[in-house]
C-alpha cells in the first residue's frame, strides 16, 4: 500500500482517540467492523484507506509505541517515534486506567 502521510496518521490517531472507538477496540479481536468505521471516518477527511490498511497501521503504531514505552521503562531513551505523545495520551492512559480501576 502507499505510504501514510503525517496528516493521515494524525487523522487516524484522532479517530482512534475517540472513547467509543477505544472501547470497541479493547473489547474485541475480530475488529473488521470497527476498522470499517474508522476507514469511513477517514474518508470524511478526504483520506482514502480501506479497513485493512487502517488495521495494519493501527497495529504497527501500537507495536512501535509499546516497544518504545518498554525501552523507556527499562531506562533507555534512545528510541523515539513521531506520534509517541499522541499515542501515549491514548494508550498510556488506557493501560493506566485498567491498572488503577480499583483506585476510584
């Protein structure tokens, strides 16, 4: 597939940061339907991606984020990625929220 532009990734992350989408993604493995929704929303931004491309990009971003996060946790800060802060706002808080559900 063609390379994702910065704007495309930003739009994907913006959609992904929707609480509703996050909950759906957390609750399921068979997520074609969710990524079809994501792709449809991207179309509204004029971005032409199919659900498979969206899912692949999502998985890659998540994987990259997690590997950097664990590198940071082990004290290595040499690795970084372009959208780390945006993803940290979604994923860092997700994992924290699950870890601290008993606190509220």
